[in-house]
C-alpha cells in the first residue's frame, strides 16, 4: 500500500510532529476540564470505553479479527498495568497542577527510559547518556524545588506518571516486535476500562451531557494525535522528528495561559529548558549509536 511507503520530506515530518503535539495537548486540556467535575478513574473508563469500538471497527476494515490477535498476554498485562498507572497519575496531575508544569515533568520519561533500558532490555547505556539523565533530573529538581516553601507534594504525581510511562514505553518496544499496533491499542484501552471500574470505590459521579461531549471530543483528538505522530516518522527520520515532541511543552503552556491564566515562573521555565536539552541530547546519542550499529553490520 502506498500509505506504508517511507518518504524523505523532513519539513513535513517536523510539521506533523508539531501538529501531533498540539492535538495531544488539546486532549490534555479537555482532560483537565473534565477533572473539575469527574473523578480521574471515571474519566479513564469513559474515554477508553468510547475508543474500544473504534479500534474494533478499524481492525475489521484493515484485516479482520486477526488484527486483534494477542500473542504475548504477559507482555500486554505488564504494559496495561504501566499504562493504567500512568494515565491515572496524569489525570491526578492535571487536576492539581498547571497543564504546562505537568507536561514538562512528564517529559522526564525519556530520561527514565534511558535509565531503565539496561536492566529491562539489556541495552548498554554509555556515560554520556547517563550524564544527560543526571542533568535532566537536575531540571526536575529546579521545577519542583524540594525543601523549599514552594514545593508541593502533588508535584510528585507527574513524576510517578513519568515512571509508569517509561515502563509502558519499554514494554511497547518489546511488544511491537511481534504484536500488531491495533492489538496493543485494544488491550491498552481494556486495561484502562478495568482501572476505571476499579476506582469506583474512590468516587463516581453521574456524568452530565457536557462531560460526555468533552469525553467524546477526546477520541478524535487522540486518534489524530497518534496518526500524525506515525506519519511524522514516515516522512522524517526519528532523529529529526523526535525532538519536536518537546513542542508539546509549548502548546501546554499556551493552553494553560489562555484557558486558566497559568503563567510559568522563571524556575519552571529554566527547569523545563534543562529537561528538553537533556532529552534532545539523549536522542542525539541514540541516533549516533544506531548509525554506528548499522555501519558495523554492513561492513
């Protein structure tokens, strides 16, 4: 199919990645609005329950039920647990923290992926990437400022989200070797439904029409966000497109300002800059490592 052909159009790839970040943060902004009236677990349940039928319909159009076949239930369960916790902690984060701060702190996930890649995937992590991880966590400290009067315990929530997100992404890397994307998406939303139902004892509100419409609006936003991200990697190399994921922090800050009048302070801006720089450097080192590995294999 022509849609699966890779092209070399880096500017288009970059534009698609920036658009992806915008749509995902529009989704995040709606989630923050929803947390004003609904418990986080209920939001997880409602959104996942609406996405599940869409996944099944797409699978039937693409190749039938075989597209949803699961080969490694253990891997899906592990990823589902990580995903459930990451989604729940993110919803709690946007409930209590500015959207820009939450998104900036969750971008500690790439740093954690680097730190966890060794024990979980047996990948070698060199001193340069370890140094970048250390500097990146310095940025986290700058934003949260533990030990000072401005420190908030709720600032730990996006960090817990980042830890769970790192585990989710590492399991995704393992699963994509033998599982279809639709199967992964199916089980991901099944686990979010389960997590949401499990949160019933902690609070459940009957959603009004406004809440249901907002949840429904999240579905196309998430779909477009993920689709444009995939297309970005089709038109541009990962080393070119990936750094522009950090535009999500800019979109989050702008949405936070225009919707909630949130203005990040100087420390948050500085800490965010440190996290972005560290993450981009890790991506750069990963690109060099892969290019060297490919060169070695062809000689």
